[in-house]
């Protein structure tokens, strides 16, 4: 009853949301599942870890709380697994073509599922010891239970997808061998080079990238040994530098370690709690968001610049030197900031976690060996997902830069269509509706 639905344009996958919502209302869970999985291979992932841009575009959200689309999505897929609706989608025939998918994150898995369904023989190569990429080792269990991943992988294996772990293409498997052995290659290797903070004291013990911290914790929770020097927040004053989702995950993990205190600092200004005239509906609003990790315990500070990591004289981090800033905006120019006079201070810190985002995919090894062109940001340069090397394609964060899991799934699906067309001349795989809002 929303008149003209806008949730479609808010969803990177182009989910036909009112239709599966109505099926749920009619208690027709099988139909709801069929509608949902026409456009989304993994509702169990997006139903748990998507920021739900569809809800921001919900018509009801103009003056009331939006429809809980993400929760409905999760409910549909969980009911589908319970009722046995989720069955392997095996292809009706095989094309004889072989495709290598490099990387087993959400884009790689989505592409593999689609390409396998199109009839190609698909092998997914993963350099880690488990399949899942960011889903496996980047997102904490308190947000995404890894049994959810295992359940999906079992379905994909039954469908005929082949997985190879501990395979670092360009290192222990040559790119030349890969090119010679497969009819097409799809790079879904993610954006893995983190943005650093090159200020005095960066070399001190106790300064770490957020993803190193999160990966270690995911290994511990799964019962695996941590092979490098362990990072613990226990009884430490923890400062998370960066205000995004990764930073929030560090907050929650530090709380579970039993940190003495947890502070999250952000260089940007504190966003408003509600929409204002600069972010009208149905656009995605840059408003204040509070996660369950924040609710568990965390001090949050905005408009803060980190100036120095301070040591104890023995090579260990003991404090941060920070300063408050004011942002200045001039028409036609990028925003700049100035420090607030007299605001410089030190805060205790034995563990600093850098959650500043990611720059681009790793070039050394795979990408350099394949000799594919890169854009000005360092991502793999593509034309309709095809790289400068004819049989090599790219999707996900490796192509468009760091983004959301839902965008990665969308990228994987669209790239699979491009690969399928390259191999067979046409593709019968589902295509994202042309009316969907294209942001990348």
C-alpha cells in the first residue's frame, strides 16, 4: 500500500521488496523465498549485516519508522532452510567451459553460484585456510555466525562449485598456469590494502590495523591458532581510530576481551540524528548510527585528529596525542579543517586500532602477474567488468573500491553475466533491472 515503492532503487541488488513482503503477509513463505532469491543469492548474509539502504528509501519512512525489510529478509531465508525450500540449483547442462574465481568473499561466492548455474565448471581459489573472505575473517561472530557461511557452502558444493583453499594465485600458483588452464578468470580479491596513519610513533608496539585484530579474533573463536604475535585488548585502554563499521566491530571485540576502556575517535564532524535539508528522502542519509557494539560500552568523539603515538620509552604505546578540529567549507573547494587552539591533549592508550578504510586491492602477486590495468585509485580497471586482458574480469571491491557486502553480491552477479556472455555469446542469467539506481 505504499503507492510508488522506492525501496527498489535503494537496494543495490534490485530486490523486488514489496512483492516478497506481500507474500510473507499472505503466509506464503515459499513464494517469498522464490521472489527473494531471484535477485539475491545470499539473503542470510544481507539479512544480518546489510545497513539496509532499502529501508532508508521506504515510503513509510517519510514520517514513520520504515518497514523492517532486513528482518523480513532474514526471516524468509531462515524459514526456507527450516522448511527445506533451499535446494541445490544444479545446471540443466554443462557448457564445458572452466572459470576460475579468485577470492571467496561475497562477490566471489555470488559470481561462482551464478556461473555454475549457467553451466560452467567453476573453481574458487582462496589464499586463506577457509572459504568466506571478509565474511569469514573480517566480520565478528556476534554479527555473523560462521555456521551461516558453512550452511551456504554445503549447498554450493552440492551444486558443483569447487573450492580450493591455501592457494595464493601469483605466489604458490602461477598466473600463467591459471590463464592456460581456464577459459576465463574473475578477480574478486577484495580491497585489502588498509589506509595507514603515518604520524610520529607509528612503529610503537600496540599500534595495529583493525583487520589484523579482527582476523585474529575470528580465528580464536573458530578454534584455530593465531600464527603471529597476538593482539589482545584485555585490561588495556583501547582507542579505535575511525568511525565506520570496521571500527564498530573493533569496539565490540574489545569489549569482549575485557578492555579497561574503549574510545572511538572520528575525524569527521558528528552527524545529525535525523535527516535534514542536505539529505532529503529517499537518498541515503548520513545520520548518526549507533551499533550494538557502541551500546555495550564505548566513548565516542568526533572532530578529532590524531597527531602522535606516544611511547613509554621501551617501545610500547602508552598514549595518543590528539586535537579537536573545526571543518571549513568553501564553495567549489574540498572541505578543510583547522585545529582548535588549546585543544591538544593526551589520552591513555595501550592499544590503537586503525580502522581507516582500504585503499585498493593488493597489486603484488596476482594483479601484477596478470598484467591488468589499474585505475587512478589503484583498483582493477574494467569496461563492463572486463579488464584490459580479454579473458580476465573483475568484480566487487577489487573493481569498485571498498563497499558494502550487498554491493559485492550485486557486483558478483553482474560480472557473472558478463563472463557468461563472453564464453557463450549470450546469457540467460537474471539481469538487474535497468531502473535500479546505479552508483558504481
